[in-house]
């Protein structure tokens, strides 16, 4: 169990909030920093940020870092969340891509604040990863 600090608007007399994880739920801060692996178990990168659709609260992208050493030469890509699956046996998220596919993927920043995430760009990302766009599910 993890203790979560009260957020803005919480009453201080309510005490701390406790969250627990289940086999179906995980706290977002536990996802960030998680290793991404290929189906064979080879590490591909790490989840840096989750991008969440504002009105539905649905996680739609993971901004993933790959390559580099100590942050130098590291690349970032926005991966449609639907292309990742959690593999308990690897304790990691799995993405079925080759090294070349990943290097050629549409780039992003570590902060997840660029590119503009306009619909045209999002369509390009979903086509690249052969993923159904989240807005049509």
C-alpha cells in the first residue's frame, strides 16, 4: 500500500489517502519509469510519461525513451497505449517493434509537450504503429 499526499482542495483534517494496487490497476507513477521490452524479453526503452485524454481520463499514449547512455543520445517516441501490453512474467510492458521501426518512429520530447498532438499528427502515429485510433474505439 502506498500513502498518497493530499492534493489541492483536499481537507487537511481528512488525513492521508491510501491506495492499493490490484492485478488490474496500477498507480500512474509506478508506470512511469517502467521498462519496455520486446516479446523475447530484450529491453527496448522506458516509459517516461503517460498522455491522458483530458475529458475521458483515458491513457492514450506513453512517451518512451530509448537508446543513449546517461541521457545522452536518448530518443523519445510517443507510442499509442493500445500497442503496449503488460507482461507479468517480465514485469514490463511489451512492444513488438524492431530496432529500425523504433528509430524511424515519429519523435517526441521527454516532457510529452511536443509535437502539437493535433489530429493529423495523431493519425500519423497510429498508422505508423498500425494501431486503432483511441477516438474511434
